[in-house]
């Protein structure tokens, strides 16, 4: 570890503490106080609708019940998409939709770290992407 790393880390922590005491971190949806910036409160977390297995291996649409591995959804069977595989972190509904709209249309670039963290956590579901 470089000799300047420890003091730099301490300075960042002190700066974060000073900022948090003046402007406490808030939930990305309801603005309730949270423990760190870019997080969701316990009330808003369930409203996001994170996508987890099982889901269609082509379009990523979640299934309501367990299905055999590799089973493609009816939409992809009826009209096969032009892509090989698509994934999303959460469904575009309720809280997830509100986050996306605030980020895209509300110029809320402060949501970037929280949304990026959600993408990092979901990476195992997304990679490798077949092209």
C-alpha cells in the first residue's frame, strides 16, 4: 500500500462525515434518511422489483414460477427478437420506473452512483453477453 493511501482514506472519510452532517444521505426515491448516499430505504427497496432467476434466457422477462432451464418465453417464441440476449436489473414498473424517469428526464445525475451499484451487483446475471 502506498504511504499516502491511509491518510488519503482518512481525509475522504472525514470529508464524507462533514458532508453527511450538513446534508444527510437520502433515499433515492422517498428522500428518507439512509446510512449512505445512493441507497434506498427499507420501505422503498421492495418497490424496485429486482429481476432474479428464473427468467427468459433471451429477453430476460422474469417468470412467476420455476421453469426448466433454457425455457424461452412465449413472446420470444412467437416473434424471435433480433438480439441474442437482453437483461435488466429491475422491472420497469413502480419504484424502478420512477428511478429511471428521475435519472433520464429529471436530470438527477446524483442517482448515478446508486444505479451503478445496482448494475455491479447484477453483473453475474448479465455476463457473458452473447453477441
